[in-house]
C-alpha cells in the first residue's frame, strides 16, 4: 500500500467522492467556478491594489472573500472536501437576504446600494442548486459525530 492509500483523509475523500455521481461532482465544480471567478473579478483587484484609505471593514471583507475565492478554485479539484465553502457561501447569503434584505424590501426601504447587494446575493441560487443537499444532510446532520478526546 502507498502512503496515500493508508491516509484516512485521502481515503475518506475518495470514498465520499465515490458516493456522489460524476455529474453531481461536475455540477458542484460549476458552483465553485462561478463563485471563484465572480469573487476574483470583484475582490482581487481591491486586495492587489489595496488603498489605505479603504474603510477597515471593507478591507476585511475583501480579504475574506479573496480567501474564499482561492478555496473555491481548490474546490474544482476537491469538490467534496471543499463542500463547507459552498455551505458557508449559501448560509451567509441566505441569512443576509432573510434578516436584512427582506425586511428592507417589505418596508420599501431599498436604495441603490441595497438593490445591488440584493441582486449579488440572489446569485446564491446557483450555489444552492449545485449543493448535494441529501449528502449534506446525511454527512453533516444525521451522521454520528467524531469522538471528543
């Protein structure tokens, strides 16, 4: 046996990928590609050409989302292992749309910036569509957890 075949992480990753059909893995790759390219186009220029006049939290968000885009590109190679990145992307956008955008729309209090953010966050439907939700439920919700030391 090679070292890779005895490595539990490598073995678990291959076993998990084997459980999902290749078509599903490729759909996930489309999600990673959309996420990675979109974030790279919008956030990388802000990080590469960082301006010290940028507000603190805008810089934090730009750096965080640049890291997310790099992980999304890694998801092209390892779609199952990087599934938590797709889950994070889905969750934060769905939470924001529910807690911030929906009440603003209901109150008729949507300006141009909010409208653009709602549109950007609405693109999460692509990610939601490619996530294998049954697999997520089985692996992250109903599966026995790892032991505590």
